[in-house]
């Protein structure tokens, strides 16, 4: 039989082991609602003012708005036929980042963020380092933080890479500390860059697809005897593709940014940093935590559409009944916010939660 001393040692060991697991696995999860913390930071009376991106690139908003040459630099200089997303599209300089000017660094960020969905892991890491280098020199650059945030999320979501949670949280908290809503220059600039980038990406993708088809067709033609009906059919297809290539190239050359600022932003830009922790939890199918966090957010900020959106989404995805109209009717949301919320719920129905990063806009 075990002695009393051994029994006491076993009991103490068991209690210590249980305490270890509670401290390691339970308390960290329950300790902080990250979305709530970010919301609180964003409403702080003391806010930081962002340095306009154009100041880093030595270019004014007016220059950016009317400069097609600058906007075309957002597109890779060479359109490749390789459709593999893992291919590095833009190569960053091999020289030390410290040797580059902040203008050169911000130019690389602009180019790489225009195609961030196509960057491979090596390019993602390089661009994150460049964003960090910019922030070490200019800590009030909101867009440098935003670029870093998006790239970290792409690493995690697209490539299933483990990320540094403390670094991500610090980036989010820094972004939440900026007064971006009343910074008219930064807001116009961010809108312009986002709209221009999206439109140019569409035009570039069309041209890229035509070039891929041409390469495939030329390979097939080389295997067919000249003068045969099959050869003539291929030649006819090639002519059509040449016309499409010219049209796509002309569209790129004639791209005009004059009316970009008059266009509406896409409904789902996901620029609110408060949503990022909730999006990540949704992507991990942790709907219970999302619902708890959303309820806490609503409790402290009852006029928060974000809280209601994720409360409804997480409840529905747990196959639990929820009367949306009754919930919103009893809420403190304005009629306008309720309408926007219902539209957003409809637009996001059936979406792939793991691909939330694809909707992020630099």
C-alpha cells in the first residue's frame, strides 16, 4: 500500500498538473476579447494621425489621380503564362533594406500589394520586412501597418503558416489607434489606391489569360500540318486572340483615373480592424467563441453593427434558431445600419469563411 506521504505527493502533483492545463489552455482563451479591445482602442480620445502614403513616395494625391504611368507600375512589368499562384511575381531588391530610401521601399510595397494574392511565401516575408523597415523610420504610416497585416493574414490563411500572435495583435492595435475616419487625405488616398489596384488587376488578368491561350494555341499549331483545315481553324482562332490581346493592351494603355474617386467602394472591404479577430475565429470554425465575443461587444457597444453581424452569423452557423428581425428591432442600431447589416448578411451567405483574406483591400 502507498504511504500517506506518497498519496499526498500524488494529490499535490495532480493539482499542480490540473492547474498547469487550466492556466495554459483555458485562461488565455478567456482572458481577452480581442475584437472588444480593438473597438475600445479605436474609440480612444487620443488618436494618431497617419502620414499620407504619397508623402513617402514623394507624390501628391493629385499626381496619383492623374498619373497613368504611376498606376501602371502597380502591374507586374512582365505578364507571365505561369498561372501558379506560388510563382514570385515581383522580386524585391537583394541589397540590404537599410540601404534603400523610404521612397524605394514604399514603391515596392505598392507594387507587391497590387498582387498580394499571387505572392509566394518568400515574397510575402520580404514584403513584410519592407513594411517593418518603413515603420522603423516612419511609425505613423497607417498603410504600412495595413500592408503588413494583410500579408500576415495571407501567410496564415492561404499557406497555413503559423504566425506570431503577439506581432499580429500589436499590428492590429497600432492600426486601431489611428484616426483614419477623419483623415480626409489618407481616406481619399486609400480609396484611390484600392479602386485603381482592383481595376488594373482585372485588366491585367484579362491580358494574362489571352497570352496564356495564345501560347497554348501556338503549341498546338506547331503539331499540325500547314494548309490543312485544322491548321486554318487554328489560324482563325489565333487571329481572334490577337485582336483580344490588342483590345486588352489598349484598355491598359488608356486606363484613366479621373473619375475613380466618384466610384463607390465595394460593399465588403473589411477595413475595420475590429473584424479581423472575428474573421479569423470564423475561419477556424470557432463559432462559439465568435458568438461570445460578439455578445460582449454588443453589451459594451450596443450600436455596433459588427457585433450584431457576427452574433447572427455565428449563431446561424451553429444551426441554432435566431429571429434576426426581432433581434435588430430590439437593438439600438439605426434603420440605415440595420438595412446595411441585412444586405451584408445576404451577400455573405454561403461564402467560404477560410477565404476571408481574399476580400481584404490595401
